[in-house]
C-alpha cells in the first residue's frame, strides 16, 4: 500500500474511531508529521536497545533540532472541542517535550497516538480541562510522565507554595480550570556548580522557574550532555532563534530565577 493511501486510511480510522475513557475524539495530523513519527520510531526508538530512558530522550529530541518555533498549535478551549494535535512542522517549548516523551514510549504510529494522550492529558482524557497545563503536572497528575528529582540534584533547592492558575488580580490564567495548590521546588540559577552539573542526566526535563503568581515555569527544555558539555535543548522563541536549538545550559540558566528537574524512567 502506498504511503499516501496508508496515511489517509490510518488518519480516517484514528479521527473517527479512537476513544479516550469511552469518549470519541478527533486526531489532527498532516502527512509530514505522520511520516516523521514513523521515521523517528524506526530509526531512533526501535534501534535503541536497552539504553537508559534519558539517553533515548536525548536521541529522539535530536530529530527536532532546527524545527521552527510555533506557538498555539493545540486546538481546544472552554468553548471549543479538544482535538488531539500532533504537528511536527512547528513546536513550542511544551509541545516539544510532549512529542519527545510520547515518541520514546511508542513502538508504532498507533501507540504514539496513545502515548501522546497519556503524556498530554490527565487520566488519558482528551479534553481541554484535562490537559496537563503546568510543567509540574508531569510529576503530580496521573498518568505520571516523570519524577521530580529537583531536591536530589542540589541541597540548595528552594521550596515555595504556589496556587497554580491564580493571577495576582484574583483571576485565572485558564478560566474555570480552578486553583491548584502545589509545592514547587527549584534550584536557583546562581547555585549551579560542578556537583549540580554532575547529577544532571541527559534527557532530564527542565522547567525554568517563574516568579509570577500562579505559574510554575516560564519555559521548558531538555538536558543534553555530550563531550563534557551540558546543553539546554529547547524550542526558543527568541528572535535570533525561532527554532529548536541547543543553548549552553549554565550560560542560559544563571540569569534565570531557577529551574525544576523532572526525570522520566
């Protein structure tokens, strides 16, 4: 069967037949993304053997280097039906890590769709209010994507209590989602030293701590360790980048309030 025919057949089936908790949902994916999913699984996941998960995250995420930055690609709101979007033509900092983690768990195209649902949504329920809207949802909301290892990385970590989604003026970033009390642990940027760098692993997911009320992070990315250097792989919205790049981790992070470290096994 030709690739185009196969893509159309699978797309039609997934769009009309895929269900989450008994509820039907639509999948949005173009041919480029479909082919890229299969390529990454075939060339990076299925050939990886018994490598540590973090090394697989590093390898899979390399397939996104130079992918254009593109925000607001997800479809759904309080007033619009949620659609499961997979779009590799452009990513933001959060969809990048969504796609990478889902791909590392996939064995084929259909399992990628299932893993993307588990990665992006609480209880695997494809709905706007079930999205894991906050980075720390990855370690706090089932199904869990990763473990928060921040406190194991540095004894200089700081703990703060936050009411996620609560704006300083009393409103909500995501109206009608509600307020989520959560303890946030982060390592101040100025506390990075050789010991901290040694404890970080390739494939660790990093959230740049936000000082704003109601937010846990302002940006996300992935630790990459190679040739004795530590990099921060991220979908950068900086005008000089506007694509997925590797930034020197220490240089990037020392000027930031701090960072959270989540590790997937």
